[in-house]
C-alpha cells in the first residue's frame, strides 16, 4: 500500500513539475507575442526577419529546460513516472494556449 501511495505522489509531483515548465514557457511565449504586437503597431519592424532571433532563443531555452528535466527526473521519479513530466509540459503549455484562444475569441479576433 505504501508503494502505491508513493507512486501516486510521485506521479502528481511529476505532472505539477511538467505543468510549471509548460506554463512557464507559455508565459514567455505570450510576453514575446505582446512585445511583437506592440512593435508591429508602432511600425518598428522593417522586415519579417526582425522577429526571428528572439524566437530561436526561446525555443533553445525550452529545450534546455526539457533536457534538464530529463536528466533530473530519472533520479527523482523512478519506474516510468518521468513520462508524467512530459504530460505535464503538454498540459501546462496547452492551458496557456487555451487561455490565449479564449481571450482572442472574447475580443473577436
């Protein structure tokens, strides 16, 4: 019984950790989108390539975060529970995208 309880707690912790990573990446992406829209409305872009450097860095940070999780999680979460972290990332980032979709629908965009 104690083993099952430990597995359940580890799974919940893994989903929460992944959710924090996914939501954090979603927040960074949302802030970048707002900055892009502000610069676009101010007319500060001379061409479309002006946006590219920041997006590559954000994706690199996400990948570094995921690599760190993959290195740390097998130590912290055994017996396949580390896959719950990946699920949490999907849930966290998906939640942020869903919130963004809701806001756009309310504004009628």
